[in-house]
């Protein structure tokens, strides 16, 4: 047996690297195994960060080309340098991944380079060397779900990874799946000039979010030129040199039609990734979707082995994985690490952004809750008008009796930042009136949140 550690974390994504750093802060001797050439996992390398870099760059282009004239700023000869845009994205990614390397050094976390397996409880093997570990945390993340009949080659038929690397703007991009990835990457390539069609199996976009948001989102994206085909499934794809022909059918069955695309993005969800760890051999239980089964303290059925992040149940979001990383390290240190799963925001970083936290109206109806709704549109917010960004609204759901905030759903400018106010309110168990009675700066977008909170009791001032 080679060196021994208090904790070996497998995977250096937002769950794993944060867990490793926090555990080291708490005095443990920690190693983190990562098989990629760089740290940061899916999120920093091929997920959150590169997608946000391209979303920002493409939004600058769109603004310059189509919005600035409205503000009296005339720019002529606007062009795209896609190679530069992609190179910048690479620079953003590498500054972030190098940042994690710096943090590992600072906190004395050992990076074991290579793919890990767990030959036995208390042992981790990397590149032929076996290390001893008092605790092992599986933070191996997730991978794209494949669609039978639509085989990914990362050139003509891509996952998000290929969709972030295109070197030419496609003439027609067909996105399969109207969720987070489909709408963010669909927006990027639409802004850069592609015709974009989103094919979604269910009857609305981002189906996990409040249905009112989903419907308005579809309308706003439609105005921007994104076409949607709801209640439709893709049953096959034929590739040729000049593009891909997809076969579509109504989700409920019916006559097939064909749709031609230059590039097809498959974005129908992600699934836990635990391949190569040897979990079956040592008896770690997985659920029917391949996720590692844990208790409320992230312990698996095998003593000393834990799991967090995309590899376990819950929303596949970087900040959820990070919170679990911190809680995990604190639990291992004998503290009371805890994650409040009722207050995890979800944000689609399109423009306008869409942000959601807590329960949706549909969920409240399903559980028979008595609730109140307060809504406020950005058309009535002075700052949104000054910006020229009036699409969308804030919707707050509160308990009918206690007035406690149960959820909030925002579509609008900077919705992803605005939702943080509600996250704090929910964390503190605040009522809608608490939010409504808080002084909000004027003129700010946050005033729309305050007004929606006022509207919960029919007291909105500006509508
Ligand atoms: P991961 O980040 O997937 O990290 C797991 C790591 O484990 C990987 O680096 C992998 O190489 C490594 N690994 C796996 N097996 C082994 C092994 N046997 N040995 C060694 N290493 C191993 N979430 C957000 O909150 N906001 C966003 O804006 C956002 N944008 C996204 C955009 C895209 C295109 C995608 C695909 C995802 C996005 N996500 C976003 C989701 C986010 O990336 C994930 O929720 C997050 O990365 C999960 O973190 P994790 O630590 O659980 O796993
Ligand atoms: P998703 O779950 O967000 O969306 C998948 C969509 O595809 C759903 O609307 C689903 O109904 C639809 N679908 C499923 N099967 C289909 C089929 N056969 N044909 C047509 N539509 C089908 O998954 P996505 O977009 O792949 O992203 C994966 C995960 O990554 C997200 O759920 C999210 O957790 C994370 N992510 C988060 C981001 C963020 O926080 N901004 C950005 C990108 C990804």
C-alpha cells in the first residue's frame, strides 16, 4: 500500500474539488483523483463556464448588431470572429481550471492524476498504485444521455461538448430537448446567425419549471427566432455529407415527418457516471437510474464510502454539488453539514434569463397546498424600461396562512441574480411581507421582486 489519506475524493468537479478543499481546511489529509488533464470537472471544462463565455460573447454580438441602434449607438460593419470567440472561451476555461490547481496547492490537497477505482473499501487505485483512505467520496459526475437512432459523432450530431466547439455557425441547428442545454446553446448559435429549431418531447419548454414561465419563455424565444416543435419525438437520423435528416413523430404517435439539419444537438438530459470504479464488485448500491444510493449524510451502503453531486439524486447543478461537497467534508469532520434542498435555485442563462426556486404552482396544486400568488411584470419596472429589457415577470408563491415564501419564478433581465434575494428569504424562512417591507434601491430590477412580494397581498404599487 502506498501513501494513506484521511480522505480521497474521486472526481474534481464542483462537488469533488470543493469537498477536498473544505476537508483540508478542517485539518484532514486529502487527495483528489481526476482523470481529466485539468481540474474543475464538467462544469469548468465543458459545462457551466465555456457555455457562459459563449453566451456572453454572442449576447455582445446580438446587442451590437440589433439593440444598440435603439439606444442611439450606431455601429457599422459588425462581424463575428468565431475563432477569436472560441479562443477567448478557452482562455476563460483555463484561467478557471488553473485557479483550482492553485487552490489545491494552497490548501495542500494532493491531486492524484488518472482514473480511480475502488478495489476494496478503504482503498483507491490510481494508475496502478493503491492508496489507503479512511473515507472515500465518489464525486464522478454525469454524462449526456444518448438517444437511440441518433448517434453522436461530435461533428454533425453533437452533445453539449461538441456544441461548444463548433468552428462554423451552422445553417440550421436542430436541438433535441428543450431544457437547460438546448436553450442555452440554441441561443448562442441563433444569436450568431443559425436558424434554430428545438424539438421537445413534452408540451412545454423547461418542463421542470413553473408552467407559466415555460409558456412565456417559448413566446419570447419565438420572437427571437427560435422555432419550437413541442410534443414531438425524434425517431431516427440519417447522415450525409451535406447534413443530417431527422425523422420526427408526434409524441403521442402519428404520421412521421422529416427535418433537415446541418448540425443536431442532442440535449435530452444527463445521467450519473460511475463507470470503471468497480462499484458492483464491492457491492455499492445504485438506483434504477444508475445513481449511487446514499442516506441523508451521503453515506452509501458500504461503510467509509460516500457520494455527492451529479452522481447522486437531485438537480444536476454545480452549486448543488458544491453545497454537498461542503456538507460532506463537515460531516466527515464531525460537524453538522447540511443542504437545504428546498432552496436551490435553477437558472437558464438565456436572455432574458429564467430562474426558479422552491415549489412551482403545479407542485403546490398537486400536494393540495393553500397558497397565494404575487406577480409583477418587468414592463412596469423603471430600470427594465431604461435598459430596454421588458420581457418577463416575477412570480412569488407564498403559504396562504403563514405568508411564508414557498417558491419564486422569474423570467427577465438578470433573473439569475435576482433569485438570490428569494434564496436568502427562503433560507431564513421569510414571509412575502418580509420581502415586501425590505427597502429596495431605486431604480433597480430588484424592485420587481419587492413588487411581486407586495402583490402576494394585492398591494403592488406600480401596477
Ligand atoms: P462533474 O463536474 O461532472 O465532475 C466529475 C469529475 O469526475 C469529472 O472531471 C470526471 O473526469 C471525473 N471522474 C469521473 N470518473 C472518474 C474516475 N474514475 N477517476 C478520476 N476521475 C473521474 N450547472 C450549473 O449549476 N450552472 C450552469 O450554468 C451549468 N451549465 C452547464 C452547461 C453544460 C453544457 C453542462 C453539460 C452542464 C452544466 N451544468 C451547470 C451542470 C454542472 O456542470 C454539473 O451539475 C456539475 O459539474 C456537477 O458537478 P460534479 O462535481 O458532481 O461532477
Ligand atoms: P434537461 O433535463 O434540462 O432537458 C432535457 C429536455 O429534453 C427535457 O425538456 C425533456 O423533456 C426533453 N427530452 C427528453 N427526452 C427527449 C426526447 N427523446 N426527445 C425530445 N425531447 C426529449 O437536460 P439537458 O438540457 O440535457 O441538461 C442536462 C442537465 O445539465 C440539466 O438538467 C441541468 O441540470 C444541467 N445544466 C444546467 C445549466 C444551468 O444551470 N444553467 C445549463 C446546462 C445544463
